[in-house]
C-alpha cells in the first residue's frame, strides 16, 4: 500500500524524461511481501533513475549500486548532508540533526564529542546490563509459547537500554515510540509536524532542566562538552539530542525484526546457529547485508557525474543502503544468505557518517540472538500470521508473531 507523498515536488526541468521512473515505495507505504523482494524490483531497471517521490520525501536521483553509494557518501565536495531531513524546517527551527546533517570539517568536531559515548570500550562496559535486559524481557513470555516479537521484545529491549543511556524515563517509552513513529512513518505533513514539535519541546525541556547540574547520562555529558573551548549553543544541543532520539528508538528494533524473521522462516539457518554459536557474529553481518533497513539523502552542491548520470547542483540524491547489500556486482548470489560470506556491507552507512551506534547495535543483536536461543526452543512464525512491513523511511516489520512448542 502506497500513500501520497506530502513532500512531493515537480520534477526539475533539467531531468531527462527518459530518466524519470516511479520508485516502488514512498512515504507511508507498507507491504505484505518480503520487503527486500519488493526493493529488488529496482534491480530490473536502470542503475540510476530520478523518482518524483521517495520514502524520505520529495523527488531525488536514486542510487542503489554499492560503489555509487560509497562514492557519493565520501564526496563532500559535490554532495552535502545538510537539510536531508525535514524536521527542523517543520518546526521553524534553525537547528540541524548533528552530526547527520553536518559536513566536513565541522562534522569531525561533533563526532569527537559523541564517539567516546558509543566507543567499543564504552559498549563493552554495558555487557552485563544488555544481557540483563534481554533475559528479563524474554522471561516475561517464554512460558506462553508465543509472543508479538516487535512489540514485546524488538522495541522494548533496545529502547530500554537507550533511554537509560540518555537518562530519559522508562515509563514514557510508549509515548516516545509514538512520537518517533509519527515522524518517520506518518503519511501526512501535519502528522509529521505535530510529532516533531512534541519531540523538540520535550527535548528542550530536558536540556533546560539539566543545565545547572548535568548528570553522567548522555544528555549531561553533552551539556558539559565544548568545541574549541566554547560550550555548545541551544541549537547544537537540540540537534545532537534529536539525532540520538531518532537513532536510538527503532533502528536496532528494525534490524532485530529482519534478523529474527529470517531465522523464524528459515529453520535450517536457525538450527545451524543454535549448534554453532561461534558463527553468530558472522551471521549478523550477513543478515545485516541482506536486510538493510535504512537509506540516506544527500544534496548535490556542484555539478558532477556518477554512474554515467549528470547530477546538478540543487538535485537531491537517495542512497539506497537498504538495497546496496544485494548488489550483484558486489556480492555473488546476493539474495542468498551465506553465513561464511564475511561481507563488506553498507547497512550502517559509509564514510564520515558511518553510524555512531553500530558497536551498540552489534552488541544488542548478538545478545538478543543468544538469549533467544538460550531461553526458547526453536521458534517459527505463527501459522495464521500476515506480516505487514513499513517501507517508507525505516524498513521494518510492524508485527512479528512468533510461536514455539512449550
């Protein structure tokens, strides 16, 4: 099901008509098919095309080849990260999502603030807590023989970790997720704006409440940070906290949904990993390759050529990291899952804007799969289930009913 794009714009006059093609999904669209099978339809057409409407809003050149995505992601001279998201504009703000919408050289200054919070060493220190949360969550449903996995685990478990790191109240989890879902998936501009404003107002209030006595959570540590000897201003503080909010609430949940759905539908793969726990890390990387959940926008700031197409200043481009992992020029038999592949995937992004939270995400995924194997017998999709997946914005199952023999 596809919704009208509230950010739609006319196709620019300089775009050759023969290069214009409808993108198979748009903002607010869903599918009952396997999401990446829907995306794979793109591979039957041109390597590059212009779509009047894309999931992140508006029209854009669409690039799905892995080498094109990497090239653009590294080319800050011709492609800017600024204004790739509509959230600040919708709230009349002058802030940007930091560091997601910041170009070099300032981008590195902000990464220096945030990288220590999510470094491998910092995540290693969370091991006991991550394990505790995963086991506590599974314990609430293991005896039932069934669970709605997205609601009861995929969202609850990583979000609990994120909220504790941010110092935000766990009892508002449902509200936080509702706001986030409204920003990413809502089909109307008014809904996106309303939910964005709610998040902005809430985060500003949290920042203001902690100024005089910042704690040791992420918000407190950001408040104590500086760049070249100066404290961050209000827009910078909001931009960083907003980025962490967006990235922390359902990115891991989306990947968990895809990974566990694959294991529930492919019993041989599940059995293999249960018997070969030392291959779980390799399996996570292979499943991340095949089931990428995110894509990013860039704005062209200087005419250039990529993939034989001239992209002009002012054009927007969509990098389909969600499909680049299935590029047949990059991976042999790309739609097959091969746990010994050790892929060089781009599902965490690429280059300067590589996902800051990837170490935490990998840890949470590894702990989740091991905990499910430890505490549940082989699980499968409920026989009467119809799985609907969001395709606009983040790609993820809306629900995932699992059953097992008690």
